[in-house]
């Protein structure tokens, strides 16, 4: 039925005629939504030349991609930006925020690192994996260090924005699909993975709430102590957001799958952050979930954001077949997500490119 027939079928009472423009608007709105489904991809810098970037980004443009999240420092960005501008893609700097393995500048300050409930510093004892070395988000010196780094990156000429990764505490609870890998059953918060109990965090909390979290029988049950740590990350994110916005650029973050899981596992209160948009990493196999989680988790994030900002569902391409990629895109498109982000460019095979293009071309 075309629009004219549709109006005719309404019976053309005066109310229907008045209502018609609204109905028409909502029809055209629908078609806009499908062409507005934006695609992003994470891509590493490595040793790519300007001409490598030109090939990569022009290929992404042909597939209908909207933006690239580029890992690496200013030198990498400066090589990639001209290609992004030439082909009309947004380019954002993908930056690790709280996890700083092998960071020479930070390592001059072992006191900057987060301390576990057992009393071990993440500087000396790395939880789970060798590349986990977490800074404490509460210390003013750490906040200043991270803020200054993000502003320096943000000032790169031609950059559209900064995308924060690892913007959280160490996983106090790992996603369930990873428990067997580390031979753990994390049905409670284990002290060696629970951060941060440094002097600064404990004394600031005590000044605010009147008690030391280490004096609690079970700190994992204390709502104030949970909230203190959510807020510590939120405050840092919002400071970075202010700086990025003052520079006329955008701030986003990759976060755990849903706000409730993110709070519980890594103390990310991400639906409260002043971001311009967000990339929940709905890596369903890590969560021991079926592919339907792509839709369920996306909808939960959209509901909790309550229209405050766009959401792009992030999808992990490793260990996936074509049917899974196809189904994932289909499921996310059934929600009101603003698009998807894929991790990462190196895993974007010819077959995956075809299926993504086919599923997202209006
Ligand atoms: Zn601390």
C-alpha cells in the first residue's frame, strides 16, 4: 500500500487528514533509520604507511563504513587522518585508559598503581594476565596524567574524537565464559581481583562515609563502597569529556555488555557517563550466552541510556562463522541501536565484508 492509498483507507475524516502528515513523517523516518545504521571498526596502527591507510579506509568506505577507531599514538593517527578525511570517514583515537602495562612514565610512580584487597599492588602482582597493570583512578596525580595524555591525543589535527578502552577497574568478576580458562569459579568477589584498597582510596572513602572498607566483614556487600568506585571512574570520564568537548571533539568508550553487568564485573557505571556515544562490547561467547544476547543486551543498554546518547553494539569477529556474523547483524538491526562496531579490521575477511555489506545496505 502506498502512502496515498493509506490515507484514503483512513476514511479521510478531518482527524485523519490532520493526522496524515504525522503518519507520513513516521514512514519516512523509518527509511532514514535503516540508512542511518552506522558501521565502525577498530584498527591497529602497526607500521602502516599513508598509502596503506588510504587503501584500508577507501575499502571501508566502499563497504559503507562510517568511522574508524584507530589504535596507537599521534604518529599513527597523523598517517591515518589524511585518508579518513579524503574518504569521508570519522576517525577516533582508540586509547587504553586505566590499564597501563609497560608504561614507562607511569612505572616511575609505582605508588600510582591500584592495590588489591589482599594488599598487592598491580604494579608487582598482575591479576589474570601479564598485560594487566592497573592504575588507581582516585589519585589526583593519576587523573592528571591520564587527562593530559588524552588531551594531547585529542589535540591531533583533524581527529574527530577519542574512544576510551579499559576505562574501568580490573575485572572483579570475569565474564562467565572465561572462568574455565583461568580455572576459577567467580560466584563471589575474590580479594586478589578486588581493587582499589590503596591508602588514598581508603582514606577518601573514610572521610566521606566514616569507615574503612577493610574493616568491613564483606566489602563486596557494601553499597557505599561500590558506589565510591563507580564514581571514581565516572568522575575521571566526565573530566576527560569536559576537556574533549572544550576542544570541539567527541568522546566515546567501549564498555562491558550491559550497564548492570558492567557495574557488577568491572565497576563501570557507563549509562551515567557524559559520552557522545557508547560501544557496549556484546561479545556473547565470553558471557557464555547464545547469539540472542546480541539483541537482549543491546536492548538493555538502549533502555538504560533512555535516549541520552547513541549506542553502537560492538561485535567480536574472532571464532565466528559467516552465519553467526550474519545473524548478529540481523539481531542488532531489529533493535533501535544506531549501528555496530567490529573488532577488529584484521579479522574482517572477504566473506565477512560481503555479509556485513549485504545485511546493512538499505
Ligand atoms: Zn586507589
